[in-house]
C-alpha cells in the first residue's frame, strides 16, 4: 500500500453527502443501464463489467454504500450454476476418452500463467499475490474471491481478470474468423441457454441448489462457486433438475459481483490500476499467445483440429469459448471438458502457485534491498 502516499487531491464532488437511498437508487439504475448498454454492443462479460465500471465511479466519488459479501458469494453461486448447465453426458464421455491430454493441457496452461505472473512481478512492478491471482486462468469471480481470502488486492485482480476475459473472447472470435470458421458469435449470448424455458419450478429448484451450495461452502476455496457447480451438475446429470435461471436474475447476480468489487475502489486504487493497464493487456496477450502455441502442439499430438484445441486451452471465458465452439462446429464436448477441468485445476492448485510467485517476489525485494 505504499502507493497511497502520493495521492492526488480528491475531487470536490462527493457522493457521501447524498442520502443512502439516493446512492442505492442511482447505483442500481446506472449499473443496470451500463450493463445492458455493453451487452447491446456485444462486449464480453457485459453484465459484470458494466456494473463494475459504474461502481468504480461511485467509489471514486465517495459513495458510502457497500455490497454485502454474502451477495458477492451468492453471485458466484449463480456463475457456478451456469457452468453446471453446460455439464452433459457428452462432456463426461469426452473427459473419459481424452483425460490425459486435457490434464496435460490444464497443467501447461497453469504453468504458463505462472510464468506470465512472474514476468509481471519482474518487469511491471506487480506484487506477487496480485500477479498470481490476476493471471490465474480460472473463473474470474472465483479468482477474485480466492485473492481476497489470501490477502491480495482483489480490486486489481478483478481488473486483470476481466481485461483478459475481453482479450480472450475478442481474439478467439478473430482466430475463428481467420481460420475460415466465421463464428458470428455474440458474447452476450454466452449464458443465454441457461435462461431458456425458465419455468417457475425449475427456477425455484435451481435457486434452492445455489442457496444450499453457497450455505455449505464455508471456508472451501472458491466454495461459493464450486459447490453450486457440483450440486447443479449432479442433479442435472441424474435428471433430477433442469437448470433454469431467468435473464433478470442472472443480471442481478452478475451485477452484485461487479458492484461489490467496484465500490471498493478509491481514487488512488484507480490511478494505480490505470498506470499498470498496458502491462495487464500485454500480459493477457502474452498468455493467450503462449496458450495458442501449446494448442498447436497438442493439436498435432491429438490429430485434432487446431480451432477446437485453441478454444479449449484459451485462458478464461468458459461460457464464451463454448458459444464460439458451437457456432464454428468445433468439438464442443472437448472445449467444455477441458475448460471445466482447468477451472477445478486452478482452484485446487492456485494457492500453491500463488505462494511460489509470492516467494520469488519476496526474494527479489530482499535482493534489491540488500544492494542498497
């Protein structure tokens, strides 16, 4: 937090003088409008990014309202249920057939993200914990939660994660177009399937499963996302539940995540992120390029088309990559299975690799201090 010492003077306008209900009404209205606007223009993760950007503006302007952490955890539960909706028998069959290749791809992507994290520490001045969680190629909301639990700056981690989500989806669509499989994908469709035919009973049971998963998650790493994912997958695969969540409920859930993160920003935090935004974008592009190179090698080993393997190994955006895979007639089962396996892999191993980056970063700081 040393960067707090050189803080520019705060703007004269401040929301803290406004009544709480005025702040809440303004936040809900503007966050919803911004999310829908970004969605209209097919911006990836629009329903996260819109509310987060608005909430950052509120935080910088002195807003005194805060989103309760339980709302953030519940939002994660909805993300987990959306992922669970994609789990089918076809996906499990793909796991059984190609598990060794997918395990190799998962570990390779995690190692590449660790390498990029170390580069950001070495050359861009990021602290070890923030670089570790910010480059972890898992579900963005889960990585933010795990960063917060480990004491890293979850605000910067969130920015890094969502910058990469945008880069991954845009580059993924571009690659599919250049290869000749024009996807015509709109990232706003990424979670559309889960909201189709939203009958009241299915919605109620889906929300109940989320509540149970979040309630039981306790201190499990990323448990608020992981347990609803497991419960939802098990119920859907056994035919006991058809996961169904209406668009408006998903919008509130995603908005809760974005606002929880955004309201915690202040002016010095925004300036800190702004100065490092080019490094964040460069780190994201580097990780995507390294994963694309590994995808080419894996495609040769597996005798599988490059686009399917590329989408499977892209570092983030499980739902968006699945949509692009469907629209380009790629191997959807392989893409979903690999992306889901990596999500579990990052949750299980993320703490270990984060500690290694932090340890190496501390060694660097110690070495620099000893020379002065």
